[in-house]
């Protein structure tokens, strides 16, 4: 799965979550519209409701890109 697919899944499933990185919290649709195509193609692993993490070429999980939290 790439980051674009993970974000589209959040939007299409109407998941009521915000994605938090080191700078701020984002709506999934906002990230889809603002991230570069290269970033959106990045392979990721998503644990629904918890995080989206980068996947390394070896298939191992890398850094957590976004922590997911329920909107209040």
C-alpha cells in the first residue's frame, strides 16, 4: 500500500480521524491535496486508528509518519 492509498481509504471510509506528524494535525484530504506525488507514492503500513508508518525497501517498518487520533 502506498501513502496515497492509505489516505484515500481514510477519506473514502469517512474515518473521523486526524493525522499528526511532528509539526501539526492534518485532515487526510488535506494531505492528499498538498503532498508531492513522490511522497504519496511512498510504501506504507497503516494500522487503522493508530498510525501510518513508512516501509523500507527490505519490507521492514520504518519511521511512523502520522499518528492517528479520533476527532473530538
